[in-house]
């Protein structure tokens, strides 16, 4: 299961039933979980932990030092959860001292070719990043986020659960959960209706439609409206949406 042409430094921890192709490099500080597949030419560098069942395709570079001018060799790491798919030529970096020293990726995510996940990013579960989507440093994604191909996300931006970013959009402000954003610069275009119906059902969509209109189309002050929704709603999805708006640091691009 491990090619003789692979380079695995002494100290690397390799789980059970792991497949490692030719010309793969694995650093001494790497930990590879059970049932992982690492294909030809991939690099697993630095202190990188890869959860069981993850597949890393040809020529991806996982765990190389951050592309941050302030980085000076601190002890940092990249933590990847279970059952992720990382396609060809992806580049994932570990954290930096200024961001807590960790880049953390959850479970069951699908990263298409040429995706970049920069230092100190936090990614939830069940996300899909299409070809050449690019996350700058300190970006946070919730669960079930979809980012279209060729879309860059500015540093420190947060994207909430079930949000979708259309392809070739440039995101420089926070995108609330359940919403669809598109454009350069990306602005809210409504709810992620198709994704929400698939995952949460029509009843939840109808509830969120009312909250979306109240927040972003009523003309009322955004923060006051969000606070009212948060305090007066018993619905977890409404509270999640309102809380995100109340806590935004980069603002919401809804006008």
C-alpha cells in the first residue's frame, strides 16, 4: 500500500490501511489517520494531522509554511478532519502565531482542484470549494458552505452555515448563514434556496424568507432588527442568522 518511491521521514505516524503513491513526501511531524489515500506527487509537510478516510490527490501541497511575511518559524500546525477529499494541486497552509497557530478543517469537505486554504483558516463540515476557490488568511467557514470556482475570499471574512458564494465572486465582507452572495464585490442576492430546500426543507425556507426580508429589505436599521429577531424568536435558524449579523466585524454587503 506504500510505494517504495515515497519519501517518509522517520517519526511520521502512519495509520492502518493507508495508501501512499510514488513520489509522495511526508514530514517527520505528520500524522496520517487510518484508511487515508495520498496519491502520486503529494506533499504532506510540517506538523500536519490528517483524519481517517481522507483522500489527497496528485501534487497537492498540504502543510507547507504560511505565505505570511510575519512568519518566522514558529511551532504551528494544520489539522484536517475525517473523510475529506482534496483534489489535484491544492495548497493548504498551517496557522501563524497571530492567529492561534492552527488552521483547522472539519469533516466530509470536498476541495476541488487548485483550491488554496491560507493560514489560520477555520472550516466547518460538509463544505464544497469548487476549482481555484481561494481563502485568504483567518477566513472562517461554517458548515455546509459552498464556494463557487475562481472565487477569492478576503482575509478575516466569515461565511455562515449553508451560505453559497457564486462562481467568480470576490468576497470582502461577511456573508450570513443561509444566504446567497454573488458579484465583484459580492453582495447578497437572497437566500440559498436550492441548498436550503435540499438540506433543511421548505418549512424552514419559508421561515427564513420572512427573517431575510425583515433584516435586509425592510429598510430598518440592521443591528436593531437583528437584535429584535434574536430576542423574540424561538427558532434556532433565525437566532443563528440574527446572531451572525450582530457579531459581524467586516459588515454585511446587502445594499
